[in-house]
């Protein structure tokens, strides 16, 4: 499997995005899974990459690992990052218990407090 990731990474960005859409279920309009462990999101604002890297290096807030930043001639930026499996909160919310919801609120409150301190 490691070989397939390294082989995929030599393909041009547009081809990797096309293959990702073909092989994996789309994650969103802007995020395409391109391997079992990686996602490419874009086009993005350059400040998004900087913010992710800053938060990752200055806090304990979980942020997907950034593997690469791809730039295109039209100045669009694509972020290649770790794929984090799971269910979107807006989809899972109705099935969560009250205790689980309070736990999520507490985590979000802590993360926002940490970000405000930066």
C-alpha cells in the first residue's frame, strides 16, 4: 500500500484529483480523497494552510497533518493532508446522547478558548 501512495504522488495534481473522484466517494465539493490516507482540498486561500500549520505547532488542538501544498499557475492552492475517518458532526448530532453532546460542547469551548489565547 505504501507503494501505491508514492506512485500516486508522482501524478500531476489534476490527474490525482480525477482518480480520487473515480476511486473514492466524494467528501465534499472541495475535498477529494486521493488515497486511503490522504485528501486534497482546494482551491484554498493561502492563509488556510498557514493557520493549520500555526495551530498544529502552537496548540494541542487536533489538526490534520499537512503533507504538501500544491500551487497551480492560476495561483490556486490545494492542500494535501491526512484523511481523518469519521462521521460529520451535523450528520451524527441527532443520534448522540445528551452526555455526548455536552462533551462535544466542552471540547469545542476548550478549543475556542485556546484559539483566542493565540
